[in-house]
């Protein structure tokens, strides 16, 4: 689904094309290729789109690098220029790159939620064809409530995107916050997106999502910078915001638990998650089952202790921390 270029300075005079190209949320030549095998990765998003092929059984599904992690975000000119500092082999883990990665993750959410909402509206026209009046009423009420929730989420992420636009245009990052960690080597997974944390790593409630409530949103990128995996959280506001409190609860964990904690966040909250096929297949069955449960965590009332698990699926020392 093609859309407009979402760069804050987009327009006929500045864009290289009328519409957006298929931009990568996780760079193909870095974060994705670092975890790929024979040009493929496993995708959480593809797992759900292929449910009908597996008779409702969900599991990671293989996808090629060219199709992985793409969305209609920017024209080619803006996609290349805007994120160049964060996509070179020697890219630093610093405030500028943390902002750019978070900006792209939030832009992905805007494009993704717009596409989901449009598809949802279209499906309401025929989803109950041929059903009884009572059944049609039940279905339409359900879809109406779903649509209201989707519209609320769209409003929240569009408002956040506006803050990123303003910060980028003014080059003023005083309100932007980041917490990022660099691991020793490349972890077997990557992800990018933005989410509304409901509970922290200790199971404490942070916010209740719903129509009429303003939600805090935090961006997360798990990718390679300078040859090793970095996990980058980005948000607006201080430590007393709900996004800030989420990060504060992560910081209370021992560093040796960071790799598993961040893996849990990626699976619990982000559909735009990818991993190395052999690593996933090599996990103990019980561990893999619990990770799969996190993949569907948002389909039902979220488990308060979803991020408090102690399973060890990956282990890597932390070599650097950025807090700004």
C-alpha cells in the first residue's frame, strides 16, 4: 500500500517521487543481514499473516531480506538522506542516532496503523454478509469498538510523530530521552516499532489504554550499530512519565538480564520482530513456547507479569550504556 512521504519537509519540491518507497525499519544491510541465514530471517508479523496456512497454529515464518521490515514511509531521497548517520558500518551509539532510529520506528507505526485502520473499515462492509440481523448487530458492534480503539491508537501515534517532526525541523532535542545499551556481539534478533507499555518489568501497572485516555508511547529499536547489537529506547518527557518509568524498571535489572528482558519486550509488544531461523529452531521447546505466548500477548488482556519471565533464551554481556 503506497502512501505519501512522511518526512517533515516532504513536498513536490523536496521529494524524489510522488509517493513513498518500501523503506526498511531495520536496515537491510545491517540489522537484518547480520541475523540472516541464506538471505532469510524469521518474522513475527509474517507468522500471523500466514495463520490460515497452518490451520491457526502460530509460529515464526521465514521471509526474504528484500521483503522484511518494509513499510511505505519515505521517498527514496528522504529515506536515504535522513537515516544515513545511523546506517553506516561505523555508526555511533549516540543521541542523534537514537533520535533518528526512534523517529523511523514511530513513522513505521503511523504508516502501519493507517493501513490497518483502512483495511478494517473496508472489511466492515462485507464481513457479516448473509448473517442474521442479530448476528450482524453483534459483529458490527464488535467491529465498531475495535475501530474506535484503532482510531485512538492512530491519534496517539500521530501526535507523537508531530513531536518528532518539530524536534527534527528545529534540531532541538531537549525533551527527547533515550536509554540504549550495546551488547558484546550480534544478538540473533532485531526489531523496530513503538508501543504503549501497560506494565513494567516488575509487573507494576503503568497505564490503562482506552478511548478518552492519553497514552505514553515509547520507541524501541534492536539493531546493529558499529558492528554489534544495540537496543535503543526513545521517548519524550522525563523519568516521571509512564514511558520513563518503564525504562527505570529495566534499569533496576542486573545487566546480565538485559538481553533476555529486551527480547521479551520485542516479542510482547512489537510485531515488527525478526530473528535468526536456526537460533529460533534450536531453542528448547518449552522456552520457544513461552516466547510464542509473548507474541500473542496483546490479543487478550495483557499479563501483568509478561516481562518478568526468567527463561534464558539468549545471553550477551552489556559493553556500553547511553542515557541522555
